[in-house]
């Protein structure tokens, strides 16, 4: 018989002193650090421990004894349950200071190299309804909150349309209103849910892997274009046709209406056929007269207005004169590559996803850009010494925008051998960026660091670093 674990204690009158990684706050109790979600520096609270190690613990607030003076009222009714916006209770100005500190800490503690004063973070003009893409999940296993469970009420109807609960793949929180995208997105989601309930369409069972209503993706462009992609977990043509017709009639403002029948275990539609039901097979974003077509599988920065800010920073730090050969590594759909092409002699973009490269080439064609070339493949396999030699030798500038994991060691080694005179490193993860900067330090010095906030009310931050080749090609 397994030994029953001793219940962890509730700590009384804990003072929260700082913010921590992943949007948590922290407190120090004796010689132990306690990580606490949804706390604010200055809070005094009773904290129930959920996990305990020798030097740190994790817990949650069970009673807020004295709220911090900096606390603000969260806008969303689902705050603390949804898990998406972990900083709604903090003023936006304070969020920005925390993100700036996050960048500085990564450079100091992880990179451990010389860097100039970090420029003041560029905040988002819109802090609500700033997302151009949302994905909702339909489920027959609605998540019940502690309050609902404690009420003793029976909940026979467990159908939900909302977001996955962190750490519980088969549970979905039913959302009333999300403030991260225009309210159109909420109205469309609620309509699909109500239609499904009225017609008796089964909501998806994430454990049994069956059910008709599965997911809904909504993309809204700054140009006014709207895309809706309904994903079904069963192939029932009559029911699918009826719902798609109802969406088209109820929401004529949708310019790109599509659906997918996904019978796989996972939710990704990257390998699935997307059926165009009505309108165009894409929406368009616009920057400085350039038009970027965004398809249902395309990557595009989630905050359109702030993406323009980010790309302008990257272009400025590239110091282009019109004579440079530029490599855009991890180019995605070629947005940065096409954005800087007018100021460069030529741009070469490399990306792993073949569909994204097709979009990149199309975006060049649509905008009449003729000095870009795009290649698909794993970065470490495509970006080789032979590839660089075959494309005119050392490029003048490399713009690097890798995924959160940062760069593979082979890619770093190739960059160091190629030795472009300038690198602009765009990152959504200051920690892995700092690790890579430490590797590049053998030949490069940091000239400028510019954080950009793309995701208000979250702990995520983009950071752009400009590096120049040391005069003698080695560290001082």
C-alpha cells in the first residue's frame, strides 16, 4: 500500500516582493523561494503550497489579506482561471518595466557579456483587442471552477467553447467574452456554440477523439479582412453544409470562410485539406503599401500594429543602404524579407515550412518585389558553407528570427564562419537569445538592444539586438 503524502501547509501572511518567470510572482519565506501565480509585489496573502522542494515551492493565494497598492481591477471575468492573461491585475506601465527587466536579467545572468544600456521598451498602443488570431476549442468536458464544484450544483450540460485549461488537455473553459480580439470573434464563437446546441451537434470529446464541433480559428486583419476556419471532428457533409451556410448568412462581413475535416488525434491543420466555402482563400495585411497575403496555415505576427513597430526596428538596426545582400533566417512567410527588400540589393530567406515559403514567394510576386529568393528546409541543413559560397559568399547582413528554442549549434557555427558584418537578432525568448548571444560574442559585439512588447497582460516580450563584427574578427 502506497504511503499517503503529508498535506502541504498554508503559509500565513506571506508578503509578495517581486515578479518571476512565466508571469508568476514570488515571495521569500525563511530560506525558501515561493512562486505564486496572480500575485502582485506588495500583496500580503495566505498561500497554500501545492509543491515543495528543498529550496523552493509553488503555491496559490487562498486569501488576499492586504492587496498591493499597484493592483488594478482585471477586466476579464475569467482571469486566474483561463491562464492566458496572467498580468491583467498589474498596471500596463508596470508590466512594461517587468519586461524590460526580464531582458536585462537574461543578458546579465545568462549571456554574461558586455552590452549597452537597454533601450526603453516600446509598448503596444492597443492593450486590449490587439490579437489578429484566436483559436477556440469545442469540448463536451467543460472545466468547472472551484466555486462551481463547491456549490454542490449538478452540471449536466458540460459543452464548452473556449480555451484549454493549462495542464489539463481534455478540459476546456467555456468563455463568455475574451478581450484579446475584437468582439466579433466572441459573437462568432457564441453563434457556433448556440447553433450546435440547438441542432444537437456533438461537441468534441478530447479523450474519446470523437464529436463534430472541434475548433474554430478567427483571423482579423488591419485592412478589415476577416477569416474564419471551422474544424470538424467528423465527416458529416449535410451538417457541415448547414452550419457553414448559417455562418455565411449571419456574418456577411467574413471575407474568407473555410472549413477542415480533421479526423487525426491532434488539432493541427498544417497537414489537412482546407476547403474554401466562401470568399477569398486568404486575408491581407498591409504595411507601407506592401500587401501580405495570410492563409489559414500562414504564420503572421499576432499583434498587427505592433508587428509593424517590430519590423521597423529590425530594418533600422540593419543599417541598409540599398547595396547589401541580406539573409533572413527563419523567414516564415517572408514578411521581414519583403519588408526590407526595397532597402537592399538582394534578400535570401530560409524557412523550414514549405507552405510558408510558398506564401513568401507569393507575397514578393504580389508586391512586385524581384530581389528576393526563398528556400525551404531545416535551417542547419540549408544554411551551410557551400550554400553561402554558392550565393555570392559572405552576406552583408543577417536578420535572425528563430522560434522560442533559439538557434541550433550548427547554425551558430555556420554564422560565425560566414562572419557577416552585421546581425539583427529578433527573439520572442530573451533567455535563449541570451544563450545564443554568448556564443556569438566570440566574433560580435552588441551595439543596441531594443525590447518590443507584442503581448500586453502576458509575460512574453520580443527583443531585438543589433550586433556588429569585431574589427579583428575575435573577442577583445
